[in-house]
C-alpha cells in the first residue's frame, strides 16, 4: 500500500494538556508537510489513564506505526504509552513549570530498561524533530517519504549555502 492509499492515521500525536498544543503543533506541521496521515489528541497519564490506554491500543489496532507523546513537568505520558505498546514512541518534553522543562526531559529520557522512548529536545524544536523522526521511521516502509526527506535535507543545505553567500556579500556587521 502506498502512502496515498493510507486511509487511517500512521502517526498518533498525544499531549498531556491543551497548554502543550502550541508546541506539539510543530510535529503536526511536519507531518502535514510530508503528507503523512496523523491524528492528534489530549490525554493524560495521570488524569485520564484509561483514556490514554484505550487511545494507545486503538492507534495500533487501526494501523498506526508511530506515536509522538508530549508532556511537561512529571512527563510520564510517553513512558506509560511505551509500556502498553510495541509501536515506537517518541517523547517530547514540554518546557514550562518552575524547571522550564528540565524535569520533563529527565522524566522522558530516564525510562527503565525494557521501556524505550526516543526522546527529543525540550519544546517546539523537539516537537518538530519528533515529526521528522516519525517520517524517517515511516520512510522504511514508504519509499516516497525517503525521496521527500532527501529533498528536505537538500533544501536545508541550500539554505545554509545561501546564508553563507549573503554573509560574504554584505559582511558580518551588515548581515542582520
């Protein structure tokens, strides 16, 4: 089956609170850019554990391949999901709270042996990378995504070359 024939979400994006949506939207933007079907929801490992478990099982049952889970503070969402599925889980620590996301980073990255969670950077950049990492995982099954990833990386490289040329042209003191 090609990516265009895919009728259900390949990626599930979940966050612990609606306050995380602005950051997690970056993962959704990447998936939209690569035309990867996804769904996005809110569910809490602590406040709605049954909802989280039901959602996790449904995503896999309906053909999902990757889960991206973003949470702040205690940030147990990715680990709880990883404990209940064999799908790859990508954790995004959300910045906020008194520790600015460092607590979420530690909670997401320090999983016990046997419960792997691929952990991205704190905040929006981490959410964007989570989307890209999900696309890379899916590219193993959908060759058209690998082609899009190669074009994406070429565009990144071209952007660096353009900025370097501009710097040479105007000088560093006039660059900004």
